C-alpha cells in the first residue's frame, strides 16, 4: 500500500511513517521543506494544489497537518491554529477531485477538543460538538468541515485524545511538572482526561488503513477505553516519576503560569470523558488500558533509550 502523509514531520507523523515502512508500505510525506531522512518527501506549500497532486493516485491519504495547540488563546493564535489545519485539508480535497478514481481510504485528523469542556457526560461518537471555546471546538469544527467534498471511497475522521509517547510535547510537559514537584491536581482535579498510548494509536491507524478497517468510516474516537480524572493522571505521573504527594495547583495559579509559559490554561482546566465505542464495537483490543502500566512502559523505553 502507498500512503501519502501530510503532517509527517510532527512527532506522530514520524512515528506513523516508521511503523508503516516497517510493515512494508510505501510512504510519501508532503512537506514544506525537504529534510534528509529515510522517507520519501515531496514538497508542497500546504495551501494550494501543485505538482505533488498525482502522488494521491491510488494512494491512501493520512492528514495530520496542523500547528501545535500549546500556545496562548489569542485571536491571532486561534486563526493560526485554524488556518494551519484548514488550508492543507482543502488543498488535499481539491487534489483528490483531480484523480481518475477516488482515494481508497482517507484518515482525517481531528480532536476530542471539539466537545469543549464536557463535564461529566460520557461521550461516544454520537455526541454533538460544543459551541466553544474558539481555540478548541471552534478550530476542530472548522478542521472537520474542511474535508467536506473529498473524493474518497472511505473517509474516517479521527477525534483523538492525548497521545502518550516519549518526547511528545504533552507527556514531556506533564512529566516536567511532576519532576519539579508541581504534580498535584490542577484546578478541581475532577476534569476528565481522555488518553491513549502511542502503540494503541499506531495500531488503530494501521487497522483503519487496512481492509480490516473497512467497516469503520465517519467519526471515530481514537482514545483509550479508560479516561481518568486530572487528579488520577497527576497521581500516576508522580508514581511513575517516583515523586511524593504534591500540593494542588489552584485555577488562579494555572492562569498565571499559562502567561509565563505562553500556553492555554484551558488545556489543563477543561476535560472530556470520551470513549472509543466504535472501535470497541469493531473488536479492537487495546494493549494499554491501564494508565500506570502505560506510563511504566514508556518510562522503561526512555530508560533503555
């Protein structure tokens, strides 16, 4: 199978490329700047259709393109987050319309943040997106809308939780807080965190790209089956790092710290209790359902690295 990957230079994109190549597939990464490496790369501007479009002929498409969300929720940043997702998606959609045959399968990245701050509600794929905040639900809604009209036999929209992986921005930030003695609950600590181990994320991507994933199209929750509250997450991180109990971080301090760290306090103070109902219904088996085990597995790999 040939896979055209947009957003292949990010942490997850690199992981997916390595996994697919190891399985014997051909991977082509669309990139704004070609870099030395083992994966074939084709230059594009991420906005318009160019000489790269014939690469889509007969190929699966995986679209992970988009700037990191870890930034202040200013109007300019919200526009950047939206543009960095919508423009590449629209370019891919326009390119797909030039093909003689539809793309066999298209995996379109999105995020569980489309549900905003969902409180205690358990969310499956039938849940309605929230109206805000703009930097979460607003960006995600525009991202998903941009793929409308794609010429694809099967289109899967991946509403993804926090992917836990070594050297990923999310886990690096959380581990740092635990090591610095700031690993207490954040705010109330009751906000739900939907997470997934990178190995399960990769297995889901391979499943959805394969003929075995043909029963799944439309919205799919790419997250583990056991979301945890923020207080549980922070306690597990402390155990993983061998750190003692830490004092809580009040909401006011989160907002202040977010200014210093140039990040969005909503990333820590909001939550979603999402479950992967469609994957479970299709018989997918998760390898890392328990948070302590998942963190121990990743810590062990980091130690060996």
